[in-house]
C-alpha cells in the first residue's frame, strides 16, 4: 500500500518506552470549568503560549458563562512537579469560547485573539503576562456573533495579520437554530488598521478553520470545517482561495465536496512528501486525509488507526464526538503521535456519553495504536480544547485538556526511555516576527527531510504559539533550515539534540 510504504520510510530510528502521563491537575490554583447552556455546547478552548519569556508556557482557558482565566507557569525545573498561579493582569471576560496567541501588533509580545459569544476581543500583550484590550485602537470590528473558529495569516505586503473568524448559529434568526448558520468574517488590514470585515458567505456553522499553504505553492488558503448538525443540508466543508477577492472553491476547481459534523482540524506532514496531511474531527469518524498529487487529498485507509469512531473503553457502542485534535511526538521516537479530545455535546442520545480521549501512538509501520488507557489520559469527561506542550522544559510534551462541566486536566509526561529531541524557534524582524507561514525543515542523517509549517488556527477554539518540537529517537544531531514567509530559503545548519534552537534571518543562537 502506497501510504504505508511512505510512512514506514519516514519512521524514526528508535522505539521509546511505554508512554506515561502523571496527573498534575492539583497544581492549578482554581478548578477551571467550561460552563453554560446551549451557547456553550461548543467551544471550550485553551491558548498555550509563553507570555513572560521564561521558556515555560502559560495557559489561558475559556470559561463559557464562568470567567476565562490565565494560569501562570511557576514550575521550578525539568521533570519536577508542576506549579501554576493565577494571572490577574488580564481583562476579566465571560462568554469566552476560545483564544489564539499571536503577535498582532508586531511589538515582539504575544497577544490573544479571544473568541466569545458576543463581541470578540484582541488583548494586547504588555509584557510580563499583562494584557490590555487593544482592538479599538486597531480598528478591529468586535462584532456581536457566536464565534467558534479562528485562523490568521500575513498576506503579502501587510503589516498586520489577516484574521479569519468563524461563526456558528445566528442567534438573532427567529427561524433557527437549524439551517440558521451565521456568516464568517475576514478582517483584512490597510496599513496599521483593520478595515470593515469582509463576510465569507455562505457560512455553514464553522467550528474550526486553518490558513495553510496546502500545496506548497506560496499562498495560504483558508480551510473551514463545518458542523452539519445545524446546516442540516446543502452545506459542506469549504476552502477559500485567497486573493484580492477571496473565492470559494467548487468541484470545477477540483475541490472534493463533502459534508461532516466537522469539529476540529489537525495538520501535520505524516507521509513525508513535504505537504500537510489532515485529521478532521467529527461526530463519527475522525477523518484522515493524506496529500496526493500537486493539490489533491485522498482518504487514508481505515487501517491507519486514526478514525477513532467509537469509544475504545466500556460498552457504549454509539459514535464518538471528537473536538480538538493535535499531532505531537509524545515519546520522542521521531514519529508524530495524535491526541484527540472527546466528549458528548451534552446529552445527545445519538452519540456516546462515556467517550474517552484518544492517544494514538504511531508505530514503525506507520499505523497508529491506541494507548490512552496505558498512558493514563483516557478520561470520560466532556473534553473540548486541548494542547500538547512542554510545561516543565524537559523535552517531553505534556498535556492540558479543558472540559465542559468538569475541571480542566493537566498531565506531566513521565515517559521513561523516551528518545532525544530538539525544538526550533524561528524569528524575523519587523512584521510577522513569529513567522506564521514559515516552513521548518529537518534533515536526518540518512537524508530524509521532515517538514513542518508554522500556523495559527485549527484545533477547536484552541491555539498555541510555542517552539516547534521534534522527537529524534536516538539521533544526536540533524540539520535544520527555515523557508521564510515569502519563500526565501535559509541555509542548512547543524543542530544538536537536547536544545531549543532560535533561528533568525542571518543569525542563529541556541537557548537551553
């Protein structure tokens, strides 16, 4: 089988020990819960980012009808117990569905694009994890919709990022909620301010979206995953081709139209062809799409092991409900694994109520194997947002999961015998300093190349802005380079394992 051959060729050189996580939820000073009625059946995201430049990421967690909260990382050192404190220097907001970290105003400090049921907010970083509302100063139209999806990109020649915001059901439609999906918004800048949003119509109840250079052709287009629970019929997954006037792709463009109960998007090149492959979560199969040809995708075979369509624990045989999915190498064996947050919308009888999260560990033959029970993360709460991140700086990806109507969970990765690792932090001066849209390439000693795109979006209302983590197996040294936004190709540079490498245009340094 073609896909299996490709994946096997991209396998890492060593197998790590059994993956194990330790519950560190008690390290959180407050039991954060995503609460609320119908308007918070969806949403419930986390943003993970370092807002004080100490190398340890913080967590901003949505609360629904309860306050969203910032949790400051006070962990003492690698491998030790976690410690978090409440971050008070941030505007208090309720109605938050999720958030995404990015440097909107190009001052070198990460900001937060906060999605809400109601006016959205751009919280601008002031340094040392302090934030102030700055959307009005940028001319940002906060709106008053039910926002549940986000992605950002820097279009050519622009100082500010283009912000795409996906909206769910139109709450003002008296004939809703069914067949009452709201429009989506594209916030484009002119100079240092935003113009009135361009409405992307039709909208089909977006629950995730992602700007990506899907074809490696130098242009980021916008993929939107939509929930057919409310568009019911006529709707579908969408791709908007960006240009002066964005254009919705159709079958005439080669776009393969299909409809799912779309929830989240996870993107990572797992076939080794240098283009992003996809997992789309839903209220049924978690679809895996593999890149094929210049601009096409083909459905992966069921045997890949990522479809995760029913609970893998217990006797509930009804379909699963997937939300945030995220790739990451949790055992540092050189093969990207996949975490999927699962949970019933609320009490939906057609779908499983006891629906454990998935931790799918990639095997040397390219298939994924379920290991969440053995790893200790197969909880049955109604999970929504999640993130894999190294919270203690030991080179292992840890895990945070936000739940609906249950406390947020935090896990420390304690896998024994894990492989080596490195992380890459690409930076440039001026606009888009965190280089959204760049590609990081890692060249292995045998000549294989692993490609990774730097993006902002995807997941389900859950964003990250972190060093790009690579597991290396037993390899101690590789070469890395950055293909910068705009297409400039950096030089290959040697990089040793066990460090976070910061690469700037023209200069390079390591931290850690």
